[in-house]
């Protein structure tokens, strides 16, 4: 256990019926979740959704009221944190300010009785992995935010943990550095191959980094899937709204089960009779169609009045009123060819949506 | 620009405008310190009586103090009780402050107030109560009794100092240490304690001083062979006035000031870290 080599000890996590209450509030409500061996899984949700509680339960800092957590074959629900062999990175980095960089990273090795040359060698190897070679003797207050992040990371994996947990580790960094660290973390994960559970409230970060994303809200697991599926086929209105931008419009259903939007067939409810359905339109999947274009097998066309076009740098956002109280957001690139220019506020415009880009979600529970 | 018309702060107010404030502050500080300092020249007097200013000078009262078995014994008692009080109050204070800091229990506020009551209740009440309580269990005039009573007085100070030291401490460091393989106890001693060490040392020094300077409880519950220096001084002032007291006072002022300066120094060092 003590000298397990890096990257060979990835373990799956199996969570069953995990429940945690604070008073009458369910922080976690009967959560089932399987994290595959070696995968990068992100817990994504708004603040107060229970994602951090779930992470803390995996780490052993929060004792659930009931349920099961297994690392591989081992039930760990009663195992204290220091025996779980889990590396953890906190939002605040939580580096030990009274130790230098090498002592911080060497701390878990020291606790495992690894001393002298071997400890120094493994610390140096970890420093190299996070591209901080030669920083061992530095004090913590001599490091930049990004460097601190890397030290916290090195400290979390240097002892070859079976599982790596990260609680919003990049949220304190500025946007540019954060985006670079996202890629670096992804590379590091690939290199170490360790099962990683990552918590964030930043949907873009979740989509960028994860093998799979678990969307959590009100203590419940709402949807668990790859970033593509989560984005392209949200399970419900919450996921559609929380991830990406969207305009949501109600659909009607005819007697044959076809779903209609303003008389145009956009989908099929099948035999499911008892629900309301909603059309989700992603602004970047919409485009301006030629005047006079009509709905066909390929494209759904809506007409409306251009209310406003806002230049946002890499893209432009247009708000189109398709009736008095319904606005649809359309996002398009600013490459010159694909612009709304030519249209002014108040002009009549046509917007198109490829039928492949139609997202239809059921509202609420089936009756 | 001379000192007079230079701005005193990030404002347009100059040192000249502020002169009245400087003078007032100096007067207040003088009034606070003067009664203490007046004993210093008196201790170097050659007179039989307390005299200010002294007409002739000598070191005889220092010799008197250092040569007296009675005074030396009382001094040893005071150091012993002070040291033991420090050993009792500091760990208890650290444990209480840590528990209150970590706990999310709703009663922490009430427990904190309960623990600092010895600071709020008039010492004379504690002294009388302790005296009668000790009378029942035969702890009057014992070192242990005095140490316990002084620890009750020192505990609130230790708790407040350590709580202040913990206030800026990030507890997730301890969680990290535990996830890295440290037991909770190890995490506290290896990670938390080194970072609040200046507060702990300050708490220890102030605990010592609380006991060393204390007179009211000592008058009630210490006596005989275990009477403290302060108790002897009080008795000496009542029975016969003699400049030995001034000499002892001077030594105590120097010792206390040195310890206080040390805590200030440690405090600023702790803040820098």
C-alpha cells in the first residue's frame, strides 16, 4: 500500500442510496452513482446542490445518514479519512504555509514512513509532473496562484492514491490561467490514470474536462452522461437551463402524438400521452435564414422581428421576437459572412433550426 | 516641507494640525504610567520610609529583599504557582479554543461566554467563593489550590488569545492532512499547532503573568509557607511601610513589562506569518 506506484491503483467508486440530511433538508437524497475505474467524472450543480457534500462523503469528512460507498470491493462508509488513500485538492489549495514546497509534497510520504533519498526522489518526480522542477526549496508565499495549485495537486497524487478528489480547484484563478489549467489537469489525469471526481459549478469547465458529467440539484442526481449527451440531450428543463444557453418554448401535442410548435411538427411524443413537452433551442444552433424560406424536412423556419443585436467579441447575440411576448436568442459568429448585418432592429427576419439540432424535453413527471 | 506642515496620514491633515492630539495622548500615557513609575526612584532611597523624591540614594532595599529568606521563599512560591498555572491554563485554553472553533454546535457561543466568566465576575467574589469551597476540602494554603484558582482566572485570557490566533486559520489544511494520511491528532500537532504557536506562547506568558501579578485570591487562599510574593507585599504595606516594597515592585514591573513586550513582539511576528 505504501509504495504503490503512481497510476496503477485506480479504483471504481460505487455509491448506493446515499442520503444525508441537515435538519429537514436533504443535502443528498438517495444518490446512486458509479464512477468507473480511471475515469474523470465531474459533479456539476449550482451552489447548495449537494455536490460538495457528496465529495466530502467520498473523502470521509461528512458522515452520510445511510447508504453505501465502495472503493472497488471495499465498503468505506465507516473508514476514517486518513485510511481511505484518497488524494484531495481543495478550492483554497490548503497548502501548509509553515513548510516549503518540498515538505508540503513530502508530507504524505513522511506519514507513510518514506524517508531520505526515496522521499526526495518522489517529491522531485511529482514536481516534474506538474512542471515545477527546482521549486522544492521555495516558500509557499513565494508562489503564484497557478503554482500553488500545482503544488496542491502534486501533494495529492505523490503517494499514489487510488482516487483523486478535487473541490473547485480552479475557481480562484483568473479566466486565462483557469482555461490553461483545465487542459493541464486533463493531461495529468490521462498520465496518472487515477479515478478522479471533480466538483465544479462551472458548466463549461465540466464539459471541457470530463469523461462524464453528473448533474446534481437539490441533493439528487439528475443526469449522468458524457458532455456531448448532457449538452445535446438534456434530461429535463433544469439540465437544459443550467448547461449552455437556451430558449425554452412550450409544445403542443396533437391526437396522433406529434409534437407541434406553432402548427409545425417538430417531434413525436410516441405513446407517452400524459406530459407537457418543451422545445429547447440553443442560440448557437440557430441561424438567419433567407427571407421567404419555409419549413421543410431539413429545417424549421420561424419568422419574427429583430429586437436587438449585441456585439460580444467572438460572437454576436441577436434577440428575435417571434411574437409579442416570446423572444428567441440567436448567436452567430462574427466572421463577416455569417452576420446579422443588413438587418436592423425592427426588421422582419427569418431564423432557421436544423431538425437535427432540435432538443425536446419532457416537463416534470409523467402523470 | 518640514515636519510641521507635512501630512500626517493619507489626508490633508498635517502634523501641525495634529499637535493637540499628540500632546493629549502624551498626557494620558503619562497619567497611566506615572503611578507605576513613581516607585522606581523610591526604591533607590536611603530612607527608612517611602519618600518621593528620595533625599539620599542607596541600594539597601534591594539588598534587604535579596537577603531575606522570607521574601525569597515568597518569590519562589510566586514563580512556582505562576509556572504551574501556565502549565494548566495553556493546554486547557488551547483545547477549549480549538473545540469552539471547530464545532458547529449551536451552544458554542454560550459555552464561550461560560468559559470567560472568571474575567467578568469581580475577582473578590471568586476569591471569597474559592476560600469557602477550599475550606470544605482543605485546599486553602496549598499550592494546588492556588494554581487551580489562578488557572480559572487565566483560562479566559488563554482562550481569547488562542481563538484570535485561530480566527484566520484555514481548517481545510487539517482536512487535507487527514486525507493525506494523518490522524486527526497528528493533523492538529503537525499542521495546526505550528501555525498558531505564537498565540499559544502568548497565552502561556499571559497565564503566567495573570498568576504572578494576582493578589486578591492569593490573600484569601494562600498563606503560611505557601504565601505568594504579592500577598507578602500586601501584608507588609499594611503592617509596616518600608521601601523594600518599592524595590520588589520595581523588579516586578520590569519582569511584567518584559513579558508583555515579548507577547507583543510574538503577536506581530505571528501576524506576519
